[in-house]
C-alpha cells in the first residue's frame, strides 16, 4: 500500500541546497518506478498537485511549503556498460563523474562540482564551461501517464538550459538516463575534473545557494542601442551570451542584503543564505535584481531556478 509510505508535514528545507522552504503536506521517497506510478495515482485520486524533487539544487521552495505531494527521487543505482553509463534518475551527478573517472570515460569532466541528480540535470539541460548534459544523453526513460516510455536524444528537444521536459504541459518523470561517453586517458580525465572543481571553488560562493538564479542572456537578443550605450558588452560577443551575473554586478548589487540573504560578493548571479533565510527575502532580492537590470540595460532577466509552492 503506497499510502503507508507517504509521510505527512515534512519540512523541505533540508532537502535543498539553499536550506530554505516550508513543509510538504505529503512526502514520499520513491525507490522504484512502481512507487512513482502509485504515488502519482494516489495524488490524482486525492486531487492534489505533486512535485518531483531531485537534489533540490535549482529550486526555491516557499516558506509556507507545498500543499501537495512531494516525490523525492531515491532511485539511485547505475551501471557502466562499455562506454555507456545507465543511471537511475536519482543518482547524483557527482557519483557519475566519479564513475566516469573510475572507468576511464571522458565527456563528463565539466560536471565536476555541479550538484543535483542526473534527472534534474537532464530536465534543465545542466551545463558548464561550454558543455551541457545533452551532448552525452543517448536515451531517457520517463514515466508518462502511468506508462514507461523510452526517448531518444532528439526527442528531448534540448537547448540552452531547456528540454521538452520543461515545457508547460509536459508531465514526464525522468526515471533513467543512458549517457554515452568515450574511452579516455584516466590521468587526463582526473586533471579535467580537478580543473573544473578548482575553478568552481574560486568563482562560486561557499554558503548555501541554489546555483545561478537567472539564465544568461543570448548575445544576439541584445538590441543595437544597448550595445552602443554599453560597448563593454561586446567583450562577450565571442562567448555568445551576456552573463546575468555581469549585468547584476554592473548595477552594483553585489553584497545587497535582505534579512539573512545577500547577492553574492563572489558571483552576482548567486544569492547566499547565511542562516535562517526566508524564501520571501530571496524573492525580494530577485525582484530587485530584475528591476535594476531592466532599468539600466532594458534587459529582462529570466529565472533558471524553479519556484515551488508560490
Ligand atoms: C553551488 C551550485 C552550483 C551550480 N552550478 C551549476 C552549473 O554549473 N550548471 C548548471 O546547469 N546548474 C548548476 N547548478 C544548478 C543545479 O545543480 C542543476 O540545475 C541541477 O541539474 C539540478 O538538479 P536537481 O536534481 O538538484 O534538481 P532539483 O533542483 O531537485 O529540481 C529542478 C527541477 O527539475 C525537476 N526534476 C528533478 N528531477 C526530476 C526527474 N527525475 N524527472 C522530472 N523532473 C525532475 C524538478 O521537479 C524541478 O522542476 C548549481 C547549483 C548549485 C547549488
């Protein structure tokens, strides 16, 4: 009986990297595809919404929590078959980076230090240093309307921090991912992973956060008058994107505080939680950053993070 596995009134903050968020009315740790299917049937029967929780590293949960069922992905086994890694959606990306090293497989070095699960990474097409998970995805297994469906990479419609799974009416739950890597040199792979982690440690804050708040801005979307007014933006032309952190920093917002949260001094696209922060304060800082960037550059910042329970 799935009902027996469903807990009530579970505080969600500890399940997020931001350490912010109130309780879930109902909460289940799903270890099998069947448990997911049964849990969703249960929620449907009760006419309540559900939310799939991976590593909680790209979300902001409301202080009042989520008045529905949170399904925490606990399916977390993986196997390596030649150059393929077959991973359940709940496996942490860091585990797969270690597995790639152990098996001398190259391609995932850029993900060294990126938190979260492979399911969350595929949904948001996580990436760094010019790479993204979509380059490695061979197939994705989802639970769709109670059945299991296998999708090829080109069915996932990946683009920058986006995929078919993020579309408004898409309710697919990613349960398994097959990544295709290449045979490589173990020492080189290790060097690559260390390089990326070292860079991350230097350029990102240590305090609790949910990663980059906003997506970067496509360079080609910037209008000519803006580039004329701010010629320094042209330095990003080759990169193809204007970093949102740069825009926020240009508005002198680093270190701006609200309660226990502040815009990071190290990377302006991060908001840090220095203690018992509230989601309300985070939202206020986000609104402030959006307003300042709009007023100065005429650019609309778009959140990369997902809001839960607002
Ligand atoms: C310090 C720090 C650094 C970061 N650096 C990077 C970076 O360099 N690059 C980058 O891209 N991101 C980065 N992030 C953001 C985050 O790590 C990634 O977006 C990560 O892939 C999110 O995975 P998750 O499992 O934590 O997803 P969650 O935060 O749990 O969920 C995010 C969304 O995915 C959905 N979801 C999760 N699992 C599934 C599933 N199995 N099926 C369907 N939907 C699912 C959730 O419902 C939610 O809508 C960083 C975050 C932090 C805190």
